[in-house]
C-alpha cells in the first residue's frame, strides 16, 4: 500500500484522514495503532503537510486566504441583498483563484504506476501569470518536457501542490530508509522535485534537494524559486563549495528579512476573530503554532529533517511529543461499509490541547464546516456568489446527532437546516452556519 491509498490531508481544514484501506484506529475499543514503519510513515507524511501549513510562508499565506475568503464571502452575503459591491466580488474572485493555485494539483498525463526510472525531464521553463492582472497575486508553474521510456514526450507541470507533496515524500522516504525500509509512491506528484533536480542539479545529494524544496516553500511563489535554488546549489557544488551551507545561509537570510512581513500576516488572521468562541480558538491555536514554528526556523531552517531522524531512532514517543510541540489537527478514520450508515467513520482528537479544551476541539470541526460551507457559495458559477442547491455535511459519515439519525437525507443534501436545531442539540454544521451567515440567508 502506498501513501496516497492509505491517507490524505485536507490543508484548509487541518484534518488527517485515514482511508478505509488503512485501519489503525477503526476499532475504538481496540486501537491497534501503527504496526510497521510504513504505517507510521503514512501518518508522518500527512502530519508534515500540517506542519508545512503552519511553518512555511507558502502554507501560512494559503491558509490566510482561506480565512479571508470565509470572512469576505460572509460579509458579501450579509450585504448583497441591499448593495452588492463589484469590487468586493472581484477581491473574492482573486482570493479564490490564488487559493486554488496554492492547493490544487496540476493536470498531468504521466500514467499511474509508471516506474520512476522510466521518467526523465529533458528541459524546463517557467510560466507565470497574475490573477486579474494584479501583481499581488502572481502565480508560476514549472513546465517540463518529459520523456517516458525514452519514447513518449509529454508536458509535465510542477506547481505548489507538486512541491508540497514531493517534499513530504522525501521526508517520509528518509524516515523509511533509516528504518531500513523502502518507500513506494507514484512519480506524479511525489518524485517531481527529485526529477527536476536530476536535470538541473545532478550532483546534489538527496538531503540538499530536500532542503531546496523546503526553502522554496518559504517563498510566496514556490515554483518560481525552486529552480533558482537548485541552480545555485549545483553551481556551488561545481565550485567546491558545500551546497548545504549555501542553502542554510540563504534560508536564514530570507527568514530574517521577511520575518516582520509574515508576522503581520499572522496578526491579520487573528484580527478577523476578535471574540472568544470555538472557531476563533481553533484559528488562534494555528496562529500561535505559526509564530512558534517560525521562531524554530530562525535557529534551524530545516528542523523537520532532524525531527524525522528522531522519529526513526526514538519511535512513537518522539512523534507524539512533536505533535504537541509543533501542533496538529484532528483525525478521521474512514471505515468500510455503506456511507449512509450512521457513524461509519470515526473522529479523534490527537492533541492533548483538544482533549483538555472541548471548545477548541469543537472549534476545529466548526472551522471545517464554516470554510466548506463558505466555499460552496462559489461552486455553482464563478461569476456569482450563491447559496448552494445541495451539499453533503463533512461529518455525514461520522455524526451521531439526532438530526443525522432521524433525517439523514437532510444532512446529505441540505445540512444548513441544522441551524434550526435547539442550541443544546445543535451540531457542528448548524453552529458553523450561524457563525457564517446567520439564520435568514439560506434557501430553505
């Protein structure tokens, strides 16, 4: 089983999901946990996505656009019945497309299960654009001429998603190698940074390539920066200069130079949540960890590498210590069976902070529901912000609320109806709707 078949991570919602084919926590009465290094590696891979979401400039800015979209859409919905503001909508459009560029995979044609040894990059170029011609929303993708088995030429694109996945895989692979195990993953997206490095910087060690990948995530436009980092490291190697030291120096200079700007971005996220309520607690848990993790990077720009080495040598205790220190989200264990069956899947708090603070735990679920509900207003027509006709609650397969037990079709198609439940029995989605747009804005 490879990582993509076992687990996934939802960055805007900060949720790790174990798929039904991978069942370490499927029996709440008998939690078997991780039995092999590969299984631990699946979790480490997904947790590293969470870590990079709250410790890199790319992750923090992408998350800030999620929060900003939530704020702007709810404001637009409140205001639109009286005076829709075209400029407000244009801002939302830019923020949405910028977030999609940061999070979405590129459309690539490398066949599934193609051996890594069969794929070679022959050239690359950068393709950049600005969303709505706004230079503050600049995006780049790396366009590669790729050959498979020395015959078929295809175009391969490397964007933010591909870099994020490649970096997590390189770290997972490092963990497994230290446990004398092999890592298995598809070329797309997990080997693309390594393939690019083989073309641009063939003399670099795997750890140096990994550092270049991590450092590129400290840029607002990682695909623009990654090839330059690889080129600089390769030139250093050819000149007899230690490329690792060059990359470490570049990282420290960059982090110090931009520390104030990213701190202001984090402060801005906080400013959108002035009240002490569950969603605010969830968001401010994340921003607190952002500040702490960026402080860690100022002394050790690539601290996740030593973390992975520690996980390999010291085991589960070191891993769960890091979850508390650097932060984590919550976990969904999917289980086999019919999706309409109540509580087919299970939700777990895996942080002591959540277990000690029920409002934080609830806030995480409410934040997921709030963001998903808000994004659903943008799904029907990119030129319009409109309440969805149908939507499935993200907790449909795990909820035990009386509405879910007695009226499952409502939760599967119109979960916003839950806002009318009595407050003492209101589910996460109902509270999210009230937080987002209030009672009077839905098309019941």
